[in-house]
């Protein structure tokens, strides 16, 4: 049977664009791609990239105060949000252009409109036309999930943060995950009074307990008011902002309320279930290790599959899909030992198991140190760094590395190589320290602080 395309990709985010580009550019496949919003998807347009640029902007506040104590004569003024936002918008336009040119250069035909599944080999575009394809790749990503509460529409999500007309003076962040903690730190750095409600006992559920405590303590010391065991009940518009009632019976007024309460896979209205694609409990496309759905011609990658919601993982999944389907080399996606960073202030870099999860798995040794880094102790700041290794008693392998420190994201990338290679504690020990650095502590940890 003749198809219009060898591959049709729905969704122009990091995963979809990479798969389309590599299939077309490296295998000569005829590829179409539909994107209903801006090219680049969550990461480039409303996630990682603008977020990281806001992290940079927000870190200058502390940096300038530190500079003063280091002897610089600095006049600290306020943050000019419209000026920053204009530059940010320009940068996002530039990156979107890069993505479009990359697709164009690889020969991918782009449709700037929504596409849905019309059958196992056909997509229907918003303009009513249909396109047939031998393979269809669903790469539609995710969307902020918001709790169903009274006047919930008064709140914003991470999608809206980058378009705010002005900086809020008082912000309430709901949630305790990646986005909530990162946004709380960003706005705090930019001069907003930040309050954070988290329904559980400690922020950053699922991460290492000691690291979570360390970050929470640091965030609070730097002015963020964290209320654990607290959720939002209702909101109402009042003269001077948004009045919020909490589950603890208190009332507060804020200029903005940000829901950072998780993300839902974008599968609604795509017509997937009608044609036999299995959808899971959280709305995700269910796939096998080759990213294939229950319909053999339909594959899915990235956040829409709700496996690991990280850009580099979506890209890996896209590459593995092309390898499997277009290069005749079946390649399962390796989701083991993925390093990641939470861009709180200070950052948290992590790879492998938390102490709590490792303890469940096997007998372990825990090496951990918390200290004031040279950069901070010189100017008498109390900020401490945490360096932690979880080691298997039996194999001596390092099962987890946890770093809470400035630039921990940069450090964990390299520690991730060692852990992925199966490095043992003794491999770390025989590596010479780089002095004077913070990360040298990782290779000089002598005695376990506890075994479990
Ligand atoms: P997360 O799943 O990390 O966190 C969601 C938070 O919202 C949790 O604290 C959760 O509480 C809370 N929550 C969920 N539902 C409700 C509710 N109804 N009322 C109150 N609180 C609620 O999601 P995020 O939105 O922060 O991020 C989504 C994903 O994006 C992350 O999992 C991550 O993979 C990715 N991401 C990665 C980043 C990075 O690499 N630096 C940065 C940003 C996002 P509870 O813990 O009790 O479930």
C-alpha cells in the first residue's frame, strides 16, 4: 500500500522533532510533522529553557550581595522584569526558528496545525485534510494538571509564568515537586515574597530524604515560607489580590497563585482509543520498551507516555524509535540510572537510588558530608553543601549520588558517567581530588556515617 509519508509525527517538541529530523535526514524517510502551538514544545517554549534563564536572572540577587562582601562596590537596584521578559521572548523566538530550520533542512514537511488520529495509518489535520503514513509517532507531551477547586481559574500555571505582565509582590506556589520548588526559588530570588503549600510532610517526594531536608531548610532560610501538610481549599478575587483559604483553616492574600501540581499526558481528543491505542490510568499512551503502542503502526515517545518526564529522555526515546523502525536495529530505551537536576537554589543533582530506596533493596553503607563551601564561608554565609554516596555492601558499587550545591547539575552529569559504568566506592577513592573544589569531597569520603 502506498502512503503519503513513511512517518508522520504529531507534536513538535524535543522528542518529536528529533525523531522526525533523524528519520528524514539519516534514513531518507519521507516525514511529515504537525504542531498546533509553537515549535520546540514544553522544553524550549514553556519549560526547561525559559525556566533556566529565569534561574540565572534570579541568582544575581544573592550574587550581588555576595559581591559586596567580597569587596565590590555594587549598587543593587530592583529587577526590571519587562526588560528581561523582552530578551527572553527574543531568545525563544530565536530557538523556535532554529528548530524550524533544522526540520526544514532535513526535508521534514511541517504542518502548523493540530493533528488527530483518523485510523491506524491516517492523521486528520485541523483544516480537514488527511495524510496517510506507514508509521505514526505520537509526541504530544504533557500539560499542567490543576486541582478542581472553587475559583481555580484565578490561578496560573508554569505555562503562564513567562508571560506575566508584572512581577507579583506576593506569590503562593501550590505543590512540592520539581516545578513548585524551582519556581519558588526563582521568584524568591527575583524579589517576590513566596509562600509554598505542600500537602505532604516534606517537599520533593521521591528524592533522597536527607537532600530534601537540606533543600527545604535552605529555601526557608532564604525567605521562602513553606507550609507542609497544607493545601489550598478555595480562592476568591478581592480588591488587593486573591484571597486563599487553606486546609489548615487560615486565610492569606496573594497577587498570584501558581499551581505546580503535576503534568498530565496530552492524549485528550487525539482519537487514540477509538483506534485501539491503549490509554493508561493517568491518560498516558501505553507503550512497550520499543515505544510501540497496542496498534503496531503507532508509536509514542516523551511525556505523553509518562515514563520519565525529562527532555533528554524524550530525545533518547525518539532516537531509539528511529533506530528500531527506520534503521532495522531494534533498540529498547534504557531508563536505568538517569541523572537529573532540580534547579532549586541551591541545586540538587542526583543519580541512582535514594538512601530510602537503596535500603529497601539491599544492605548499604551511607557516606555523607555537609559543609560550608569555601566561597560561602569566606563571607560568613551559613549555606551548606551536601555530598552523599550510597554504596552497596555486597558489590561495593555506588548505587546513588546526591549533591546539593551550586552547580550540582553540572557535577552530577559527570558522576552519572561513573555510576552508569558501575563504579565502586573504591573507584571513587582511587580518583585524585581536584583541589580546591566542592566536588572533591565525593572522592575523599572515608568512613560511612551509617550502614543499613
Ligand atoms: P511533580 O509530579 O514533580 O510534582 C507535583 C506536585 O504537586 C507534588 O508535590 C504533588 O504532591 C503535588 N500535587 C499533585 N496534585 C495535587 C493536588 N491536587 N493538590 C495539591 N498538590 C498536588 O510535577 P511537576 O509539575 O513539578 O513537574 C512535572 C514533571 O516535569 C516532573 O516530574 C519532572 O519529571 C519534569 N520536570 C523536570 C525538571 C528538571 O529536570 N529540572 C523541571 C521541571 C519539571 P505529592 O508529592 O503529594 O504527590
